[in-house]
C-alpha cells in the first residue's frame, strides 16, 4: 500500500508507547533479577542481567515492529522481504 498524498511516514502515535514499554521491561527485569539474587544469594548478577535482558527485549521488539511495518523490498514492489 502506497502512502497517501501529504503523508510523510508512520504516525507518531504508533510509536508513542515505546518509552513506557522500555520502562516496564527494564523494571520487570530489575525486579525479577533482584528476586533471583535474593533467592540464590548471588549478589547483583541476576539484577544486572535482568536489566540488560529487559533493554534487549525492548530493542528486539522495536526492530521487529519497524521491519514488519515499514520494511520494503529493494525492488520497490512494496512486499516485505519475508514473503508476506
């Protein structure tokens, strides 16, 4: 589907929740990591790992969202590269 005249790309509202998603994922990783550290007595190992996994999960989600919604083939056919 081609963009309508005057449309410059994706709507800003489409990506408005990314900051909230990032915060929730990092906090979830933080709390799960703290729980695992208390349970296993490992200091801050799982807390740090949880924060990085939360951030990485959010980045993976954003990248797949952008590739799935705006990804176009180089031949200009408008079809995504994954065959859909």
